[in-house]
C-alpha cells in the first residue's frame, strides 16, 4: 500500500490503513503512551503488545480453546508465520514451524490462563513508533492454555499441508471417504482402526506426559478424526480439516466472543527511575448484537471514514495511525462516543 502513496497524493485522496483492532486500536493507545513518555523526557525501553480474539471463557470448552469468527484457514495459517522481533537489542527470528514451541505463559489478569507467541515481523515498529531507544519490541498473539499442544499435533500429523491429495477430492460417485480412512492415509498408518491411528499420531509427535497425550487424543477423537463420519472433501489436508473445524468450532447461538489486548511498556523516566505501564482492553461480544471482534474492527474504521469526510483528517496519501496528531482525534472519539478505551495502569516501579 505504501507504494501507492505518491499516486494517492496526486489524486488528492486519503487512503486510511491499519484502523481496525489489531492493527488499529492497538496503534492508537501505543502512540498515546509513547507520545506522553517522550513529551515528559522519558524513554521506552521495552514494548510488548499481545492481542487475542477468543471465545469468552464459558464458550471455550473445545480442545483448541478457540472458535472461528473468521476464516478457519486464515486463522490456522496465521499461527504458522515466521516471527521476527527485538530482544536485548538484537533481532531474533522464530521459524513458522517452531512458533508453537515459542508459546509461553503470559500474565494479563489472574482469572485468565493465557499463552502468548510472537506474530509476524515486529522489527519495523522501532521506526514506525519512533522508539529507537527500545531494546525489546514484540507484537504477538494470545491463546488459551492448551492451544499449543493441540495445534502442534495437527501440524505433526501433516493436517496443515496445502498439498493436494486425490483421496481428499470429491468423488464422482458423491460418496466421500471417512475421516478414519483419510487420517490413516495422511499419517501412513497401518490401518484405519483407532488404536493404529493413535499409535501413528504418537509416533509423529512428542507429548510432555500421559496426561497431555490423553487430552490431545481425546480432542482428536472429539473432532471426529478417528471416526467413520464422512469428510467434507476440499482437496488438501488443510482445507478438509478446516471444513470440519468450521462446523465443530463455530459459535453457538447465545455464545459470546472476547477480545483481550494488552500493551506493556518498560519506561525509563527523565529522572532515571523506571516504571512499568500497561494499557489493557477486555471486551465481550453481545449475543443479541455485535460480536466484540465486529465492533472493535468496524467502529474504528467507520470513525476514520467520518473524520476524513468532516475534514478532521486532512492529510492526503496512504496513511496509518502512527503520529499523535492523527491518533488523538480517533482515540478521543472512540472513547467519548463509543466507550472503546484501554485501561491504563502503572503496575511496577
């Protein structure tokens, strides 16, 4: 998009980007704290930002601890992106194949069991956020405890493969194969019997202990991967799996989604003392109205459009909310007119 900036300016138009939830709301409150810190003569020494679009706790009981409010395919592939970030002033990289091994427990509030992993490339934010002094910069994703073990098993089973397989394509006679047969073929198991399938799964992944193994195997059984239920053939292991996940892991009537977003700043103040600040958003969807994800993605975008129309945003070209001049009116309107704000706290000195 940045490559279109010159053309957009020549056309005299504003193209506003990164103005949903993440990216979007996260930028607004990050820039606020960074602006306030720099204005006071301080420095941002560390910046962590984690966000998760999740089912509310009471709706999170499936083996993934996750439900799909958007493309299952997109959500799964997003969990396999290579990550780059700053740690101790050095660029670190985690290959996509190792991302689920990089998950670590992450404390937000005592009532939640979150795990976090770095997502995509965080290194440009040193320049984008104008924090050259930052020694650590990580943007990442939150998931509930237990997600990583189950996801790693799906990867080890080759169920995220995008390679076309003839046996996963629709049959001319209209009769798809069973999940047990598909799983057997994908794993190269000796038969489609459940004991043989479980043995094949165990041979391809490592479990911490028998309790973890039992929980993951029970989850695979719950998904129907050992059953005689027909697959929904989509050509590849990934797409065929997604067809089942979209059915088994969909939101039920009356269930709520939840968004958790938190920034954590390690700040060196002008007098040399240090403090830790957080900015946190915990929001739940309305089963009778908008989901939290829909509200928090759609509202900032709509506000930005209105501010372009009414002249509040005057700048032309391809924009993103990376300056306080651009962020402040957006943040103020979201807070005043829509009740969307992050709770800011000093949690350590």
